[in-house]
């Protein structure tokens, strides 16, 4: 049986809820927090995909989206 793999997610938090409190509640639901970006109301991290529904139920969570890596290349690289 294949082992389930964690996936990267970006969680958007409502302004009227404390982001640190939401981050603690996310951890309690199985979310591994990487960064708490208070200035933009975002928490990044990873979790098993089957935890997303429980994460969305947390008061203050506006959205849970899959995180996609972005590569802008090194400085001075030609534009493709």
C-alpha cells in the first residue's frame, strides 16, 4: 500500500482572527506550519490532503489552497 504524502498548502486567514491562534489550531489538525506571514494574513506549510476539510472548518480560515512552486531564475537570466 502506498504511503500518503504531505502536500504544500497556503492558508489565508481572516483579518478579524489572530493569525497565531489560527496557526496553533492548524497544527492541532495536522498541518505542519512552515511560515506565519502576519503582514499578509497567510500561513504556509504542509499536510496530508485528507486534512484540508478539517482545516477549512477552523474559525478564521478563509481559504486553503495548494501551494505551487515558482522559479523566477537567477538575476540577469534571459527572459524566456
